C-alpha cells in the first residue's frame, strides 16, 4: 500500500511540473497584444482592431485565471497527499517495530528448539511468529498450548494424558508473552487528552507490546496539535467524515451520540481491518489509568480468549466509589453481566459479530441488550483501573457531578500475571460465588443501617423481589439503582456485591434465580 501511494504521489508531482512547463512554453511563444499580424491579420489603429484587442485581452485573462485555479487545485491535492504520506510514515515505523520484535522472537524460538531437540518425547508445534500485526493471536495461543503426546496404550498412560490435558487447560489463564494489545484512545475536541496520554505512556511497560493509537474525530485543531506533539510514541489517525448525521427531529439534540457511534465503528474497523490486530483495549480521551492498567489486561487476555462465556474485560467498577469498595482487596476480580465500558478489552471475533449491526447512536446501551450480550459476561475489578476526569461531554456533566467524580482509582501495583486467575472461569466461579452469596446470613436493610446486633464485616445478604424493591434497597445502601435490560450495574446472576458501612453486602434475588426480566428497565 505504501509503494502504491508513493507511486501515485510521484506521478502527481510529475504531471504538475509537466503541466506548468507546457503553459510557460505556450505563453512565451505568443506575441504581445497589438503587434502586426496578430488577431487574424488586423492592423492596429481602427475601432474594429481595438475591439479585437480587448477580446484578446479578455481571453488571455481568462486563461490566466484558469491556470491559477488549476494550480491551486494541484497544490491542494499535493498537500492532502503530503498528509497521507506522513500518516503512512508513522504507520511504517510501527510496522518496523513489529518486524524487529518478530525477528527477536524468531531467534528465541530457534534457540528453544535447539535445546529441546534431543528429548523428542513430546512435540510442541512451533508458535507462529508475529512478524506483522496481522498475526492471529488465536492461532498463537492454540499452537502454544496444544500437546501431541504418544498414543496411550495402558490405563495408566490414559490417566497421565488426561491429567496433562487438564494442566494444559489451566495454562489458558496464564498470559501469553507474544500477544500485542493495542490501546485505542477515542478523542475529539478535548485538549486534556494530554492527561490521559501522559499516564498511558508513563505506565506502559513496552511500546512494542502495547502500541497506542489515537483516533480523533471532530477535526479540532488544538487537540490535533496536542496529539501530534507525542510524535512516534503514538499513532494518530483521523476520522474523515465530519458531516452532521441526518436524524429525526426529536433526536437533533442527540447528534453527539450519533457521531460517537460513527467514530467508534470507524476506529475499530481501522484497528482490526487495517492494522489487523486481534484484540484491543478502548479508552476515551477523558480517562486516567491506574499504574497496573497494562498488567491487568495482559493477565486477563488469555481468560477472555479461552472462555466463550466472556465477551469483554473492563477496568471499571460502576459501584467503585470510596466507601463502596474494599481497599484491602485490590486484587479481587468479578464476573459481571452488565457491560461496564470505560476502559475495556474486545476481541476481533466479537467485533466481527457486532460490526454489521452496529447502532447509529447510544452504542453502550445497545451493547447491554440481550441480543448482543447473548448471556455472556465481562470481568471487572473491585477497585477501578480507570477514572474519568471529563465533565465536558455529550451528557453535559450531569452524571459526572452526581457519581463519576467519586470513583476510587487503584494506586497499588498488583502483579496479576503472577496470580492464579482460573477462579474466573465460569464453571468454577458460578459454584464458588453462589455458595458464598447464599450461605451468607440474610438480613434486613434496617439491621445494616441502625442495628448493632450484627457482628463482623460480613458478608451479609439482602434480598430483593422486584424492580422497585431493588431500587429502594440499592438507594438505601448507597449502590447504583438503575438497570439496563433488567441487569443491575455490576450484577452477576442478579447479585450486586459492594461494601456498605464497612460490611460486605450481597444484594441478591431469591435462591434459584434463573434469568433477568427485561421489563425491569
């Protein structure tokens, strides 16, 4: 693609020079107005000749104006191509980095092969090298974990093989050193994107493994200058369609939401179809990340990739306000049926499913519909790995002032890649979580608010039976009370876990709960 665009630019430059050379030759070869023998052989001095001279001057002026117009068009086109070339050059630098990384991985793989060759008891398929961003990480993970043992002949060998396969399955929860996880920053007209980018670059452990792509909408020049000031530390791309979107009259005030949905679709298509990555973490230009933000997503990628009952990993806890979280449990993670957003990881195969039906507006609420969720869950932390500092936005800051500004950001560096996170796999998680919740003492909200008879820090269970009872209880306990398609924020199987007055609370439906009621919205 780079060579093709380079050829087009050279071709345009050549045509521009050739055109101007022909014009100069043409103009030099003409005699001045009023000389004998010009204008069809008329002699100067008579009224007719003067009229012919005027006509000729008008023609010459018209030609000059046309030449100037064409020159301006060519200059504008060359300027556009120059910008394109700059973008290609920045992308090329990124590709070169990937190529160098792949080369190093190739050398390491050869060394490992030479060491293991004498044994030949078991054969591990070679891991495909990530020489370009286009490598499918799914294949890498699969090949890295599949073992080809000899055919078992005895019951003992079969048992050994079964145990070995079980161990390999557990390995799916370990981070893959080869995976490249790009960070997509969605930007528009906030020059404060600098705060977000500064933290991302400060905490980023490797530019090669975590390339940052900033996708800008709105065409805001000051914001573009801020983004451009980071040079080769990031890749800056611009959403080309800045026109207003036709909407029905009662949705004119929601034009911003339509543009955001359009931008997300374009930017995600760039990440997956142009840059050809297999996963991405999306953050917006008003998010600040925690010190272990990259560690968190690096560790959770293998679980997201291997568990089909998951469809995202989020850095956000909707009930993450100070006083609602346990500050001593920075390593605690949950499954949730509520799509949190605000710093979240998405796989390419999930985007391939969502992209053809992507909504025109309100994309985050659309993601929470059962038709999209398909009973899949996300992973979220006890303490958020992102906070938002953006009061300015399409929501006019109402939700920010009411709630978002009080979210607690984790400041402790948790070594997630060294922890056993297999408890998050659905089969094990559901069994353990339900046991913890429904073995907790059932209490009334009044006992939590005023009663002194409750001993210890919990957990305690508070039961709701309807939409209205959930909202009343959540409000009284300090948790968020809204539901989307029947799913409460942070809820898993209808259960919301948080801290209230220093005690762990499970706000839960009756035991034996089976599904969400979509009318609870």
